[in-house]
């Protein structure tokens, strides 16, 4: 009886974790139409090698005004530095 209850509890936990991970992945990929338009504009403006993406050097050249525009659209930021 204890083995059955333990198995059911573990299955419930695994299912919950899987569903939560899938929901988080969906939310991460969704961009508003405004954010998509701003991103398209920034790629068109700063993509020097025309690969359709902004690499580290290209992102470094983004002006403060454009960074503010991206932040307002909810697409600025990226990786945050760890506190030391």
C-alpha cells in the first residue's frame, strides 16, 4: 500500500513539474506585436553582418534611445550579471 501511495505521489509531482515547465516555456516565447516591431526595427538598424540576429558586438552599439525604446517594449535586458 505504501509503495502505491509513494508511486502516485511521485507521479503527481513529476506531472506538475512538467506542466509548469511547459507553461513557462510558452510564456517566454510570446512577444507582443509592439515588441516584435521594435525588435525588427533594431535588427534592421544594427545588424551589420545581415544574419538576422544581433550578436554581442552589434548589441553593444545600440544607442541609449534605442535601448530605452526596447525596454519600454519589454525586450531589453537579456542576461543579468550575478552579484559578487
